[in-house]
């Protein structure tokens, strides 16, 4: 193989691993950073929302372990009287804890599902009439004390109807690596890449094509929230659907600031991780089928990402199989030849080595940026989780054609040690 052929092959593998879409949105994000950092602005008169204009809603199901820390973090940025807990059929002390901490509580019986609990709390407390904005939050999350300082000014732009929060994994410093922290480390890398690349570039006012405002630490202007079908029937999750509703109905713009931060708890068991990720992917595909494709820049941005994801998932699942076949039966090349790039048949082991090398390079980059050097150990197992994610993504696609849900949920098992002690630095 010639030197040029090796370079061309490397470009192909890098494109499959990193993605042309990531390269594109990196460029857009860089343009946004330069524009906001160095280009002068002429600020309009402030119409800034005040803290008193914002209510927080927390759907919760059996969250007695996590809820106290969540509420205490929220009460640092708003009065407890503006916090509304929708207990969705909880059988533990969730209701008693929320009331003891001074929150408004709706005890929903029987369990109806997260989306319906959220919609019912907004309706019963008439939040869209009493407030200008509603912060949707998760019971296992811990909001930054300066969250509103960075989020509310974004509503000075009258076109902004949603502010998406910046999600961080709750990290626990440990002397020795643990199996439970593997998922946190993996999600730390994932959140860093997805938010720094896609969310930052896609939420720029000149693009405005965000496809997800997470169901944690996202604020909705109530004038738009009135027009969103929060509890659309048959869907397993609500946040993708709510974001698509904003885009499809052209209700306004979704803004995002990496400074509007929130910590969230990740699963620490493989079973919980698989269930949670499957639920997210299934909810995404259900939302896609519910809304369909429409003309506009939103799908012009999302369509190529979906195509690339599907190709990557298939590629990442097939490649290890080809490598095993090579080792077991001596099959030493893939059954294709890219003559236009002067590349002869390529060894699957060679491709796999490039894939693993690039994956670990991403881990090293995030470990340095976040100063989480334990990720260098956990990163060895990240390719296995990427394979699992790929299988779950494709499996969710197949299930989404026929699966319908009442939205009922079961919270994953919580680590008590994660919700005691002082708040983690954001």
C-alpha cells in the first residue's frame, strides 16, 4: 500500500469515527465562539426575567435518596415556594421530603408516567398563567448556584423560548477504578463531545437547529409551553418530543450556554445503563416517526447526522466480526476495493487498530480538558460501550415501529453516597 493510500485510508476511518458532521459543527461552533468573543455587539434594552418569574417542576418517582440534594441546590437559586414536585405514584418518602423542604407537592396516584406527571403539575398549579418561564428538572440532578445568572439573560432575546442546560456527570473521586464509575466516565466524554460540538454550534442564533433540550435544567418560556404537547401518547420520554415540537411548530429559538450547568447522576450498573440508553434511543426514534420530516434547516441539519449515525453503528458492529474472522479463518481483507483512492483491500485488523487508536485519542483529549485523568484507565473499555450503544441504537430503531408506551417509569438504583455531603464543584 502506498503512502498516499495509507493517508486516504486514515481519512476514511477518521471520517467514520469522528464524522463529517462533527467536523462541520466544530467549524460552526468555532465561528460562534469568535463572533461572541471578539465581535462587538449592540445590546438591546433588557427585558430580563427575574427569579420570581420562574417556577421549577421536578417529576419524581421514589426519589427519597436523591430528592433532598436536588431541592437544596434549587433553593440556592429560588425560593422553595416556587419549586413544584410532581410525585408520580411514589411509594417511599418522596412526598413527605418535598413538603418538609417547603416545596409545592402534587401527589399523583396511581403512577401515570413522567410526561403526564409533568403536564399535570403544570396544569394543576396553573404555572403557565402564574409564571413567565418553567424550569424542568430531574430529581437526581444538582443545579449550579449561578445557573439562573447565565440562563435568564438569554431570554432577553424575544425569539428565545427555550434555554437548554449544560449537563455534567456527577463524578466521584476514587483511589481505584470501579465498575460503577466506568459509565460516569464514558458519559463524561460523551456529554463533553456532544455539547461542545453539536449543542454549541446548533444553538447559535444563525443556525438554531438544536434537536434536544434535555429534560434536566432546561427552561421553557410559558408562552411557548402552552403550545407544546408534553404528554404525547405512546412515547417513552418527553424531552425529544418537546424539542421537536418547538422546532416543528416554529415556536422560537432554543438557546444554550455552557455556563448554565447542572450535575446529573448516571447509572452505575450495566442493567440500568442499558435500560436508560435504550429508553432514550427509543424515545428519539418514536419522536422522529411522530413528527416526520419537514422542509427547513432543522432536518437539513439532523438528516445527515442520522445517516452518519446509522452508517457508523453498522460499521462499528461489523468491524470486530471481520477482525475475528481474519484471526480465526485467515480472512485478511475486507471484500471491497476503493480504486478511486488507489487503496487495495484493507485488513480488518488494521481498520480496527485505527478505530481504537482514534477512540482513545478522544478520551485523552477530554481527560486533559476536564482534568479527569482516571478516564485514561476507564477509556480502555469505552470501545465496548460504543458497541453496546450502537447495538441499542439500531435495536431501538426496529422497536420504534411498533412499540407504544404509557410512559410509566422506574428510577434506576441510586448511590446513597452520591447524594450526601457537600455539593460537587461545577
